[in-house]
C-alpha cells in the first residue's frame, strides 16, 4: 500500500514560513519537482559552519534527515556539492536555513521528517 505524503513544494513552503516566523532566514536556492523532488538542506547557525542534510526514506517507509559528511564544510565546498547533485538530479530541491542556534536547527529537522 502506498502511504500518502506531503508534496515537496508544500513541505518546503511550510519550513520556510516557520523559519521566517521565528525571525530566521530561509531561501530556496533551486526549485525541484513540486510533488516528489528530493530535498537537500543547507543549515547554518548565524551564517557560519554550513552543514548539508538530505531527506531520505528508510525501508520502513519513514523519512529522516541525514547529515552529509563533506571533507570540508566551507561555503565553496557546500556549493560545489549541491551544484553537482543538481546536475545529476534536476528534480532536486535545494534550500538554505540560517538560524539563531543549533538547537533551533535540530528542532526544525525533527519537526519536518
């Protein structure tokens, strides 16, 4: 049986609104497929130390955010990674969150699994 899930575009919109309501910054760097595009998130705390997260479906049908471990977590390395991913997956959504604390970023990732 296929489980219903929230469309990618709707999920991105919800995350963006909640982040902005908290006074933080959210931007869409690349729009993907509105219904089923994969999600790649760049999370930063006060503009520093960018980390990449991708939303994966597990074997039990649940979804979770997993951090992508890059050798270097500079802005250039992160940008290079997501641009290469977009070249391979044109349906990919890429969005960036810049929040006030690591706890807030963790909370958002937990809220939107």
